């Protein structure tokens, strides 16, 4: 179908060359042309970006310079015509049974050619809207539907981008079905799709700008130049976007240019920085522009501005509401407005509030009214303590709670744990009134807990200590833990860690910072936690044999960061496989190789030999960080390390970063 459309477009353009100046002058000279001719010129003007041809006089003005008019027809950007224009073309013109080339040819040769041009543009745009369906018909017609079923793809985007294009050309990727090409394109960034991929050919343009790739549009890291590039494509891709992450100044640019209406299906809007003023007007624009909005994230500078925003949002039914307020004003008014807002939300599932002005009474009412609430974040709400949870409905539906920097104590944790039986995520970071008693309440009631983060305030004698018996109770009661962070807990030692990991064998993410944690504790982690893919450890000195044991026995590891490792220059990860025959050795290496992508050995020196060990044993490495810098002047050795590791992009030695591109791509 794609090839057919290309032939249609090309033949139409050739017909444009056949139109003579005299034909256009004849068309222009008609004083009272038939209605069909008038409609053809109106459609042409719409496609050329001039919607003001409401009368035949306006159309005659367009034909005043025949050469310029023909040139505009040939140079029209057929890949980026606004969807609203194409919808009008189909509704008003091409769907009319009298709007045909043959009928117009009987009136005027020029009118017939222009009518054929309009119809061809319509058919081409339909192909771009649904390339998958079109290509599917072609492959079925050619009996090639199973030709590519045996192929699978693993794409690694390696700079510069042209390497990716060359690889595609070798695969003759233009013969791939669109659904396969879409999977390949999904590995690319949105900027790659806009800058390069969509420019290769019309087929790639159709796939790169199809709906499946644009449901989530993250513009947070876009520079102003990048945003301007994306800005140009909003008329085409905007209809597909459902989740938009954007900076406030870029959102204001959408509003000022009227592009916000090209994003009619936005359901989730996240604005990552503070609104630039006139908050109420901004929120009013948001509500009017995005009628399907059910989830929002806002950052507001003052409580007074929040009051204006919340009055606008009262008419919207949210499922997810995330608000952060920097400076306080009138606490009473703020809490009253928040009470009123929550009381009107019938289906609220996630609520995040970050403000020191929020009071216990407001949270208490929220928990009683929002009975469907699953996720609750009260980060930096210093006015919140255990009274907020006195009236929890038993059982409540909460599955995730974040109490960072609140004044909740052990009794409050007991209320939460005893009523939220399905709690899976709990963050208690920098809560000075909590102790080991609260952790034991968690262990007793939260048997389904999977994610627990405990951060104590440094240099404070009180707070959670994490004695060995506390960790034993936690391991026994919360054996399903998969994500665990324990930072600055003074009594966290090797015995406690062993008590924990003996029961929590499904741990995948582990972060520990304690001056009492040493080699024996890390060895216990290595022995019992076989599912780890992320480990971040800061403790006492660790021995190289423990590091070897960790890497040799954890095939799922992706990230390793360990502080102060001794004797890393003696690292030997293949010493236990030297006696194997070649075939057995190769099979064993494949089975046991760690898939670590990032390694950090902080405050630890490494030499060339230990680096070679790492890149040989961890073939997926992307980044290595260590303290030693004695290799910085050994350019050939560093280049050799990069050549041995296909995906390694950088080596950070003592703060000096060596990039792959400086050692590999510099040579032709």
C-alpha cells in the first residue's frame, strides 16, 4: 500500500507539470463557475494553509500568479498537515460523491487535476494515520505475513546515530512490517524519532509518528531548541499523547500559541517546576484545554496561590492529585479549601501533598472521605503527627504510604499497620519520633510489605536504631520484602543483616549505610539474596574475596556500588573456572556471567588487571567508577579496556572521566 501511495503522489505531481498557465488563467477567468469548481479551490486553499477562500474572489487571488501557485502545490508538506484540516477535508469535500476527478475534468482540465491532487493528499494522510493496517493488507496480499516471524531484535543505540541507520539499511528494514519497526523505534528517544528517524523516508515517517510511540511524552529534559522541534510536530502527534511531562515555561508556550488544543487526549499532566505566576489563570487554561484530565502534578510557590488553583480544580474528578507548596500563608484557609476539594473527589486513588501548612484534621477528614485511596504521600508535612491516623477506617485500602519528614510516632505507625493490611510500600525517612518499636509494629502487621525505606537523621541519638532483634522480627514478619533501604541506623550491624536476609530471600534492591556493617554482613547478603539486581553499600572495609563471591553468584545484578574495597588489584573472577575444559568453561562463563551495567567501587583503587577482569566477566557494563587515577596517562591501556567491553561508555577514575567516544570513535 505504501508503494502504491508513493506512485499516486508522484503521478499527481507529474500532472501538476502538465497543467499549463493558460489552463489556470482560464479557470481564474470564470466569473460564475459551477459549485464543484468553487469547492475544489476551497479544499486546495485549506491544504495549502490558507483557509480564507470562502468566496470565488478569494480563490481567484490565489490563482493570480500561476507559477507560484503550482510551486506551492509541489512543495506542500504532506507529512505534517494538521489533523483538524484533514478532518474538515474528509467531512466537507472528499466524502461528497460528486467530488471526483472525472466530474471536474468535464468542467475544466485544471479543476480536474486539482481535484485529483486533493483526493491523493487525503489518501496519503490516511496511510500515515494507520500504517500498520495498511502494511498488513500489503503483506497479506503478497503472502509474506510469516516472512519475518523468526526474527527478534535487540537494539543498542550507540552514538553517533548514523551507526543505527547503517545497521537498519543492512537489514533492509523497509521490508519489515510496521509493528516490528515500531518495536525497534520504541528503543529510541523522542528526539531521535523527530530529528532523524522520521526524516529517512515517508514510510519511516509514518511509523515514527504513529500512535503507539507517543502515548507518553516526556519533555522534562528538552532544551528550548529541542522543544521548538517537538513543537512543530504537535499538530501531528498531539492527538496520541495521553501522558505529558513538561516544564512550566514550555507549557506556557503551548498556551500562548494555541497548541494546547492539539493535545485533546491528555489524561496525565505533570509540571515539574513552579508555575511562573498567575497560577489561577494557568489552572483554568489546563482545565479548559484538557477535558479528559484525571491526573495532575503541580508545584506552587505560595499557599495563597494554591487557594486560587483549588477552586478551579473543584469541577474536575481526579484519580491522582499531586501538589507541592513552598511557602505558607493562611493555614486555616488553605486547609478549608483542601477539605472542600477532597469532599468532591469521588474516585481519588492517589494523593500527594507536600506542605508544612497541612494540619492533622485535614488529613483525618481526607482518610475518612476518600475510601478508595490507595497511595498517600505526606512528604515534608511537618505539621502532621499520629493524630492524622487516629480515625483510619478498618480495613483501609492504602497500599503505599510516604511519611518523609513528618512527626508520626510509634503509635501512629501501629494505627497504620494494623488497619492497612494490604500495605506494600512504606517510606519512613527522617521521622525523629519513630523508634524500633514502630518497626516491630510493621513486622507484626504488614506481612505483605515489599518496599520499606528507613532513613534516620544523622547525629541524633533518638530515632530508629535497628538492633539485631528488630531486624530478626522484620525478616520473619515481612519475608516478601523486595526493596529495602536502611540508612544512618546506628545499631545496624552484620548480625542484624544476617538475621534479616535469612528470611528475606527475594530481595532485589538493597541500600545500606552503617559504620557497623562490614565484610561478614556483605557475605551474608551474597549467600542468601540470590535475586539482587541493585546493591548500594556504604560501611567498613570490604575484602576482595567477598566482592568476587557477590559477582560470581548473582547473575541478575545490574548495579553495584560498594564503599572502601580492599585489594581490588587482586580481583580474580575466573579463578574457579580455570580447570574446566574449553566447552565446559565457555558454558559456565555464559551461565555465571553477571549482567552488571554499572559498578562503583568508591574509595577503592583499581589497576589495569582488575579492570580487565571486570569487563571480561561483566560484558554488559556501561559505567565503572573507582578512586585510582594511576592509569590516566596510559591511553593505550584505557583504549584496550573499551575495546574489550562492547557497551562500556565511561570510566571514572578519581573524578577524571574517560569517555568511550574519545578513545574509539576518534579513529577512522
